[in-house]
C-alpha cells in the first residue's frame, strides 16, 4: 500500500533527527528527488529508467550514511 516508501519514511525520520520540522524538510527532499526522477523520465532522458528509480533510494542511503551514529530515537519510543 505504501509503494515501497516505508524505508524512505523511516529514513526521513532519522535524517530529520526525530524533530518534526527537520523530518518534514527531509520528506520534502526525498519527495523532490522522487518528482525529479519522474520529470526526467517524462522528458526522455537517455538514462535507463531503473537508474532513475534507484535515485531516490541512493539519496536516502547517502543521507543515512552521513548521519551514522549521530541520530538517536526518543527515549520513550516503544514504551506503553
């Protein structure tokens, strides 16, 4: 139902360091990347479409690699 975007949502939370405004900006970054690849496909880029689809996930991985070990979830996460 989420079209494989669950990983991107988790990446946006981690990239935004669990802050609502920063996570919103991270979501906009990932959404803009997704829109860019759709636009590039529509314009007939000479790049295979599989690479364009992979672009969103590559940006998410690069963002998470840059924050490796710097982001920690809230202490109350998962507690009842």
